[in-house]
């Protein structure tokens, strides 16, 4: 997720197809931790066997040194590019002040009143049970 691509600077191979490289080899006491790991495609992973050296001065920053001593650095890449700076419109779209609608209802007539509830049924005395339970 951090590197998203092969960490050799000009390479754009996706990290999903890359090998996970230990910047400092396990045989050289390199640990399997994020600050010692990075994806490298098969081609660029093999550069370390052909005289190139790799350092990771900070997690996600990869410094490759060629057999001739030239160094190439590749830093973390942003997940998305920065948005451009916002610009106000050259001229306002209107000279009128903005009008905001009222959130309340608009009534031309008085609001209708709620319908009256029907009156409750008249109270009745409980009826005698003609068949009381046997218990
Ligand atoms: Zn590569």
C-alpha cells in the first residue's frame, strides 16, 4: 500500500506483481519490518546481485547506488495527486445578494386545523359472567 509499485525509480511495475525485497538482507540481519521492506519487480530485484546496492534511509524512501557510484532515490508516491488551488471566479455571477429560502411552509390561507377526535364511547358497567370458571 505504501509503495504501490516497484521501488526502482524508473520502474512502474505494480507492487502486486513484484517480489518483496528486504532492503537489508535477512542474511545480513535485516528484519522483516516495513522500514526494511519494499516491492521490487523480478528484473530490478536482481540488480542487487549485479553490483547495485539499496538503502532505505527512511521508511518508503529507497536509495539505489549503481556499480559506478551514481545514486537514484525514489520517495513515497502520493495516493492521489494534490488538488489545484481554488480560484475565485473572475467576475461574480450576480450583483444581487444571495437569497436563501425559508425552511418553513408557505401558507396562503391559515393552516388547516386538525380534525376533532370522535368522543370516547360511554362508560359501561362490567357485565356479569354467566359461566364463571370452575376454579
Ligand atoms: Zn522494477
